[in-house]
């Protein structure tokens, strides 16, 4: 005979409590049953270091975008066009913008475009920024809030781009700007010498982004702005480790984001390879 388990150890204080408690009677953790479920999902989904995993996925998609159209790699003849995927490759893998969204109905591109890049310099600069900023947000906000901020601010940045009519856009910079927005909120909210130093440094990055965006053509300032503002808002709503523990709902949202993103990327790989070699 199999018995149903009706009690668990609270994920926070490790006291034995009822599975359906709305809050732990010992430490006050809200919905401890959901936290336990989230912990099991974490062991399955996030067994690897998340920042390095995201960088690896970006690199893999960059290589795949080159392999899908070898003829376009050296087109143009300038250093900035060296190792640049063709627009057709990027479109098939999930480039976003008004054309993919409205003309081809690639609504899933809002999730996929953050993992695509237009050239070797593009991906190198973005991955260097992610490697610098990602571990800080991961440490101060926690794994689940980091995942929510990174994925959803990219979605918001590309959604803003679509709404204002940007025709074709890719890159991790919307999500990276989301991390910067979260860091700005963290620094200003935390205060003190440490918080002020973080706040001023993050503002310096914003100033650099603004200058860079107006000097060089082809920069999607709308995606940058959407990512930055949504990062600020998400950090305000979800909080950070020093002020507020991760909620069960933020954990569930992180898993939903991870599942959707993984599904979209797998779909992008399968559909692009099928179109290229079998259609």
C-alpha cells in the first residue's frame, strides 16, 4: 500500500510542517510546499552554472548561424563584417523585429533573438559584458530572480522594438541592459558607500550605452531602453537577497521562463535545419 506524504521539511528553517501550510508556522516562509517543488525543479534545470551556460548557448547559436549559410560569412570585405551570419540564417533561428513578428508571425522570436548575434565583435562585446555583470546579479538577487530578469527584460526590449517599428534586430544587449537596470536599483536601494559605488558605476555604463548608441549606426536603442527600464521595474518588484527572500512565485516564474526559452531554442534549431537541408 502506498501512503500519500502530507508533511515536508520547511525549505528555509528545516522544521517539519504540513505540506499544505500557507506559511511556515516557525519561520513565516510563504507557501513552503511550492518552495520544495521549486527546489526539485532547480536540481533538474539548473545543474550548471547559469552565466557560463548562457554564454555557451550564445556561442553555439552563433556558430550554427554561420554554418547555415557559409556563403555569407565573408561578405562585405570589412573587419566588422568578418564572420557575420546572413540575415536568412538569423531569421530562421529567431531574429526579432517588425518583419519577423508581423510578416512571418515569428512571435517566439521575442525569446530567441537574445541568443543571436550579427558578427564576431558583436558577440564578443556582449559576452564580455554578460561575464562581468551576470555573476554580480546572480549573487545579489539569487538564481531565480537572475533568470527572470535576464530572460524577461530581453523579451520586453524586443517587444518595444517591434512596437516602434524596428525592422530586424538581434543580440543579448537588451537582456544585459536589464541586468544593468537591476544593478542600478540595487545600488540606489541598498545605499551606503557600497551601494553608492555600485549605483555610480552602473550609471556610467548607461552613459556609455547612450553615447555608443548615438555614435554608431545600427544600434537598437529601443531594445536597450526597454531592457533597462524593465530591469529596474523587475528588481523593484522582486527585491534582492539583502532585503527580501526569493518568493515561491518568482521561482516558478523562472522555471516557466527556462522551459519556454529552451523550447523556443530547440524549435529554432530544428526548424532552421529542416528548412535548410530537407525542405
